[in-house]
C-alpha cells in the first residue's frame, strides 16, 4: 500500500527537498504495522513514546544542563559531555553528547526515564534484550542522578527467540535481511499459540519456538491442552443443563460429599490459584500461571477419566451431582480467569 501510494503520485513531495515528510511517512507506516501485529498478540500500549520529542521539546538539553550544573556531567578533552559513573560501582564514564553536539542513546535514556518518573509512577519496569545487560548499572546511576531512587527502576531481560522447524533452527540475520516477521508467525500458528508460547518461559531463559508443535494444535502444546480441558468442563456443564441439572449456588450444595482423593486434590489445587497469581506478579513470571494450569487440567483429566464409568459427574444421585457440578464450575471459573490473565482465549468447544 505504501509503495502504491507513492507510485500513484498522490504526494507532491521530493525526498531531497522534503526529507522530514518522507521520514515521517515511512516511520508512521512501519509503526502502524507494528501496532497492528502487537494488537493481534494482545499487546497494547497506553502511550507510544517518541524519542524525537525529547529533542524537539528541549528536555534532553535541559536535563543534561542540570546534571552538568550538579557535577554529574563534565566536558572531556575531546569536547564530549560525559556522564560521571566511574566514581561509583557502575562502569566507566559514558558519552551523553558527542563532540559534534549530537546526543547519544544514553543521553536520551536519561531524559526519557526522568520524564517517565515525572508522570507519577511508583515503579518503572523496562523490558530489554538480554544483550543490553551491561547497560543496567549506568541507567540506574542516571536515574539516581535525576533524584529518583534507582530501586524504583526494574529491568526485565528477554532472550532472543529461536524458531525451530522439524528439529532444525530457522536461520535468521537482520544484517542479511533474513528473518521471520511476527505477522507471518501469527498467520502460521495463530494468536493463542503464539502468545502462550512466548509467555511459558522465564524471560531471561533460552527460548526455542517449535513451529511444528504450535501448528498441530494438539494436546502436546500447553495452551491447547489447557483449552481442551476448559472446553471439556464446559461441555460437562452443558450436558448437565440439557438433562435438567443446574449448577447450584454455594449456599445450597453439600460439598462434604466430595470425598474422592482426586476431588480433594482438585479442590486444594483450585484454592492455590490466588497465591499462584500473587507470586507470578511478584517475580514478573506469567509462566508460573501456565505451569499451574497444566497441573490443574492434568488432575481434572485424571479424575474424569478414572471415574467415567463409576463415579460420574452427572448421576442418579442428585446430591453428588450437585456437588460435582459445583466443583466443575469452580474449576471452569479458575481456568477461564487464568487464561484471561494470560490474554489467551477460553473456548467452550473445541
């Protein structure tokens, strides 16, 4: 679409005479594509921040001037403005303004984080690639230099994703222009499988995305395994409704009837859910919720299969039926809620 619009001559701008127009045009077109792909993945930003705004608003120049006045920034013998970090346990002093007057990325980082904390957030969480690990001490030092407790800045490091096809790694290189796009991945394996596969690993662990497993949509893949379990529970409840059994309210059901070891295990596991969510939030680890769901659904499948012909959920015993339907509905609520937290669908049929 971008190429067609240019070729149609709808814009009377020439690159040599109006570079800013074309830079903005291309940037906006690329950004729109990124926003669309991330939206399909369930990633939405309340605010898209432009680094250029730090320059245009004069914020970057202002904060460097403030740091210079405090002695945090000095000019070296090459005419560069240097951020002083060698006095603490960080690393060597870093250039914030080059000798030609152009700011470095680090200089922009200082101004950006100052602006971010001025918006009133108690905690700032940055998500970086693992190759930027060495940048953490100097950014924390920069945050402290603008009057913010560096403990209020948390950095999550993510490893690059390796795509695997038939046991072989798909070779990619941005330098040679050989890479797979997120758009192509979403078209290939779908939104739920893509999102869940990304979040089922600890952020800083090595990560291989098995394309074949994601495509099959079998129970071998965690997201489909859990979704199948949720759908099975929904179908049990639906079948019961067709047979005239409504899911009872808590005040009207006798749960003491649930005495099978598997039933007690399911109850205990379901009660763990709030603690799993809390701990996952504390350690910034949504993968803990994925593992929890796998364990919960595994317990349910075992329970359902073991007693399919002896202790059915729906039986002639109305009291047992009511208690077991209540248990199934409680499990449905937990699984649906957890999948919702993960941004993954909770289908009622599969």
